[in-house]
């Protein structure tokens, strides 16, 4: 598989965005959703990847750099370059930052479960980072701003109650290829936009290797499947392999639970999230 | 209206607090004061300006009764200018409507209950609201007017019916969430509304006042874009951005007559033919499946 050509290849036209318009909508979104519930500040986990660097940039513009706290939470096997990329974003934006290495608590836990595989370790790390963000949000009096993009949400390529947890998410309706466009336009360092996307559980890990396909390709597929509601036959006519079609459709379906509240056993006639339906922005 | 037939209208492109009537009423007072100071004679607020849009179960808590105490507050807004605002109204039989109210000189001149309640995609209005059953025009100090609320204008017949009543202006309060990304400078929704509103103005040779709200509710952005359109389809004034704004436009009310002389579309409209053909089409449609 070739390296992700986030900027060098032309964008699939239906996923091309007007970055200036999207930037405006998302900056206002952060301002509005943070401030109307009585907050002025935001906190986010900054990995040094393109998604969190983009969100840090948008949050900094929306709330002002002094109202943004970026928490850098490396594990001992994280790539050192990730940390230096994150610090570059911090410096460029002038936002607050805090480094909390998660190695002690992760290692302490897995000493009891030395056979745990990478998946368990990765999920545990994501949830550890979540608890740190929520704890810091209380100290900093801030809302946790999420960084999961639409590709990840649809594929379930994230940890439920880990990196998928947040109070507000400005980039959850942007595919990865759109994140790249916006990040480049708002001034995220080119090296960050162009580097191979990685969950960074160990140095050299690659999302695209792990997923088994390139973001560019799956974004095109998801666009036709989700946004345009193409049938399997129509997707096949576009040239997608039947095995790929089945695999992605199954992934989207199998990960639906991550995108919803836990299932509540229904007993009364007015159940939370069934008949008890209020907007999240109730009163604001 | 001044002696020379000019009318200054204001489109209050505002945000609303979801389900907070007191705060929204106070905000209406502020915008009315601003509009009065700017010489506005007709001020239009967006759809459900008194309550916010994605109310869900808040519909019940946010409703007012037309003969209830809240009406006094609303009527008092219209002492110095005519006001169009949006509210949920509860009827005596406990049906709830998404309504637009036209107020003038402390009186309720007209109520339009939204007919077409979008219940698809991100919308769920029919779950919570009853739908209106008529499109009627009414007389104002500035000519004959009709109101259509947001989704109403996505049905050609609504504006057509008002046009046959001889309206000089169609007022469309809206709470349209923006969506549809492309490389364009505007969202797809904004492009569509511009096309629809200008088309109606030009085809029906009438002024068209479109007031859309701004702000966010549960992640949805309202894109603003409020505009006043002349009977020839030209945009007189527009706030393209999604900021709160008082969009001011001076309408030359004589434009309706002049446009209808130049383009006598309304005169030439074959209403009886239309009715007959609709009746035939409906008759056939109900007897054989398409």
C-alpha cells in the first residue's frame, strides 16, 4: 500500500469542501455549544495527529488560545515524533498544554494481565486518556472537545468510552479526506497533514495497514453507501470488490452500538430516549 | 409606509434559546427597539423565534394559547411597527401548531399554522405537531400579504394559492439548518433557498421576505441568509452570513403593479384550467395506481 497522499493526490470531487465555509461553521459551533452552556474553555487530547491538531486549531480560534488546554498523553511506546508534533501545534497556536504520561498506570494494570493483546492495551490506553481529559476538564472548567471523524465513527475505528467520548465533536461529520483538506487550509503543519495516520500504540503503526485499506478509498465508498444510499449492486457497478463491500457494510453495522447510548430495558410508558425526548441543548 | 409608497422592512436574523420563552421574549423586545430606531415598519422574525426549533418534547412546555396571558406580551411588541414572529400555539382541543403570527398595533391580524411539517431526514415535526389546513392571505397596512413557514415553500401549490389571492408580499419565516458540503461558498441548503425564493418572487410577481435564523441546536447550524426579494426576482437586501443581523430593505410597493404590467403572468394565469386539470389528475390518480 502506498503512503497516504493526503495532499498530493486530487480530492475525490464529491468530498471536496470549501475549507473557509467549513472553518467558519465549526468555529462558531465550538463557540456556541461551549459558551451557551456556561463554559468558556475547552480541553482536548492532542496526539500530534491531524484530527486533534485540526480540532486544537479550530478551538483556539473559537475560544481564544488561553481558553484551550491540550493534554498530551504519551505511552512509553508512542512515537517520539508524535510528541514533538503535538508540541509544535501547541507552540504555533499558543494554547495551554499539559503532559501526562500514561505509562505508569497502564503498566501497573497490565502487570496483572501480561497476556493482554494489543487491542486490549490500545482500548485501555484510550480510556485512560479519556479519564484524564474529564478530570482535567473539571480542573480547567472546560468541556471536552472530541476529535473522532466521520470515517472512524462509521467504521467503529475508535474506543467506546475512550477516544469516542466527548461533550462536543466539531469534526464528526467530516471524512478523513475532508479533515486533511481543512487541516491544510487552517494551517496545521504540513508534516502533520501528510504523515501516515496512526493510532500510535507503537512506533510505526499505521491505521491504513491495520484497517486493510486506504482512507481515500473507504471514504469514497462510505460517501456512496451512507450519504448517497447506493445499493450493493450500484456499489459493485462503481468497481468496488464484493468482499470489500460486504466487509465495510458489516463493519458499519457491527459498530452501531458504539454510536448509541446503552440499550435500556423498557418498562415504563416514558423511557429515557424513547418517549422522553428532549434536545441536548434544552434551555440553551 | 411613507407617502411615496416606500416600506422599510426589517428581517431579524436572530438566534433563539431552546425552550426559554422569557429569554426569547426579552430578545424580541431588544430587536423590536433596534428596528424601530432604524425606521422599520414591518419586522419579521424567524420560524419559532419565541421557542427555538428542535423542541421535541419541549413543544408542550413552550406552547402559548392565543387567548392566554403570553399574548399580551407579544401584542405589546407591535405598538410602533408590524411584527411577524413564530410560536408554538396550543389550541383549546390541545393540538399544538407551529405558527406564524402577524401582529399590528396591538392586535393579532393573522395566524398561519404551518401546513407542511417535515418528517424525514433530520426533521421530526409530525411527531410533535399538528399540521395546518389552509393558506390564506390577509390585509395589512402595506397591501395584501400571505405567510408560509419554511417547509411550506417547498410545495409549489402553497405560494401559488397565495398568489391567486392577489398577495403583494409573501413572508416566509424559517428555521433552516444548513447542510450539503461542496466547494461552493455556500451550503447546498442556502443555494436551494435562494433559488426557490427568487423563483417565487419572479413567477408570482410579488415581494418575498425570507427570514432565516442563525445559531446552533444540537449541532445543527442555522445558516441565516435572510433576504428581501423584489417582484422581478432581484434580491434587494440579503445577509449572506450566519451572524445575527437586522437586514434592512426598502420596498417600493409600486413595483408590484409595474412588474405585473410588464409581465402580466397573474392576469394570464388559467386558474379554471388548472383546477380542472388538477381535478382530473386527482380523479385518475385515485382510481389507478401509478
